[in-house]
C-alpha cells in the first residue's frame, strides 16, 4: 500500500445528505453508543439511495507510531463500514481508507485536539 502522502485526496460531491463524523475513544476502534445514531441515519440514507457510493476515511491523533496509527485508522474505517453493512447498507458501495495521523482535523497536543482527530468521516463519492 502506498504511503498516505502518495494517495490522492478523495473528491466528494455535494449531496442533500450530510453525513456526520464519528468520534472514537483513545486507542479504540469501537463505535460508542452515542455515535451510533449518526451511522443509523447514514445507513437509512444508503438503503434508500442504492446507487450512492461512499468512502469512510479513518483518522487518529498523533500519539503512537505512524505505523500503529495507520493500522488503527484503517480499523476505525472498517468498523464503520461493518456497522453500516449490519444495518443493511450494500457493502459493495462502501470503501474505506486509513490516513493515520496525516490529516488532522485539529492541530496541537491538547486533549481537545486529540479527541477531534480520533475519527472516521463518511463522504459521498463523486
């Protein structure tokens, strides 16, 4: 697999459905109960829009080695994909990618910045 910096950025199209970012606890790829309603809405949307293709981008904070964080980000993206499939979404229309710590949502070493970066972001593919 090429390093994350060699992977082109994914482009997304505007869509009436706005998916929400799913956040994770430190060093975890378990989807917490408070995050599930976001994915329930997305699964419903995908079930009603069967031609829609999405990509789930997994991310981490900067703690841990780059290799570990890349693997964790991939596990986060895969966990979201599996959850959506479990709710009836077509797995063939859901791809995943892990970026590790390379694309932070927030800069810095504060607890808040770390929490912002422990995420998986669904996006509609163009």
